């Protein structure tokens, strides 16, 4: 018997950790020495977009490529626990002049992030409606439901149109009576004027 197949079965390759959405993946490699030493330049650049009290300790200098380094600083900004301020620095070949390319705030593995967005059509499923129906007791009408008014509201709705109709009819009859009275007085005035002539 050959022991090799048994060994092949027992070898399990470790799974790569699942990458969180929004958390950057860093390249590995040795950062540029001049740029890696420019921690003060990176901090000064970040102070242009944040208060000095919101910027914590220097966490790391990570390489992005040839002569491109990202400096990471702890965020002390309220509501951004675990986030990191970053400053991307670069320089030309054979130059000691440092240029700031980009500044901002990034989430880390420890930061609190919003859940991934799910389209509306996938969020509301037929099972959700069934669960809601099952939770309601059979034979009981839901209170405060938007689809069915309660008994008091229904009674108000029924009496209000009648009250409006009666009020409208009364106003119309008052208007007709006033118009008739005005027409009669005009006719009397005209008759009096003819008698005088």
C-alpha cells in the first residue's frame, strides 16, 4: 500500500481570511527609506484636514510601489474608533523633495463599518411578510395599522362627510334665501319708481 494518498487527503490548505469591504490590502515590500522617515511631513499634511487632537500615534509606513509610501496614524476622531488617518507621500527618483499625494481616513480591521448594501428587491422577501402575518394573533385586528382604520376613526370618517353635506346644503339655502330677498326688494324698488313717474 502506498501512504502518499493518505497524506494528500490529510493536507488541508488554510483558507485565506475573508477580506472586509472597504479595508485596503497593502503591498508588501521594503518602503523607500527617505519617505518612511518623513513621519513629521505626513503628520503636518494630515493636520491640514484634521485637528491635531484628532490625530493619534504613528502606526506604520507601508509601501505602495517605487518611491510611494503611505503613513498611517491612529484616529481619535469621535465616532471613528479603529479608523486610521493616512498620508500618501512620494518623491522623484534621486530627489529628496517629498510630495504629498493623498490624505484621508481609512477603516482598519478593527473599525466599525456599515453592513454591505443589499438591493431593495432582495431585502423584502415573501417570507418576511409571512412572518409578520404569523406574529399577529388570528382574529385580532392590528392596532394602529396603516391599511385598516380603527373603529373610532371609521366612525369619524363616516359622520364627517354627512356633516359637510348638511353644512353645504344649509349654506346654499341661506344664499338662495338672501338672493330671493334681494330680488324682491329690487322689484319693489322698481315698482315704487314707476308709480312716482
